[in-house]
């Protein structure tokens, strides 16, 4: 979630992932993912849309979430999420994820916290 140009997808594929689903709402970035997919022969599916909780039904083993404050939409599902790493933008969102079994692994002063549930 928040795939940008697919650099994290490429990283996960290099580290053994069989397939990566990229969710990216920005059309220009989604086109870059598609270009990188073709040039680098990446096994990725591209969803050019904003995150929607229904997308959690897509088969997956791990979630990387960097959706600039919209991670709050994951909070109602937080306790059921498979292994996940996300950016929590703001202390209120960070606290809500902590209340749902996430812990902070890194905090950028006055910006975001990198959090995980594993």
C-alpha cells in the first residue's frame, strides 16, 4: 500500500517474494510501476487506486503500508492483520496502533513512527 514506483516491490522480490501486489493511487506512479514491471520482469499486480479495506481480502503474507495518514483506515482491522509494517502519521494514530498490538521500531521526530505487529 503506497507502492510509489515499485522500489519496495522490487526489494521484496529480490528477497524471495513470489509476487507483490502494488496499491498506488497516483496514476503517474502506477505507470512507473508498470514500466519497471516490464523492464525488470517483475511479478507484480498493480492496483491504481486508493487503499480500500476490501483489498485485505487479496491473498497476502505481508503488508507494507506507507499511505500518508490514511493508514488510520487499517485500525479497525489491526488485530487481525498478518505481519505488517507501516508508517503511523501522528501521535494519535501511533497510539491507536499501539492499542492494537503494534509496537514502534523507529520514530521520526514530529513526523511519523514506523510500526509493526510482529
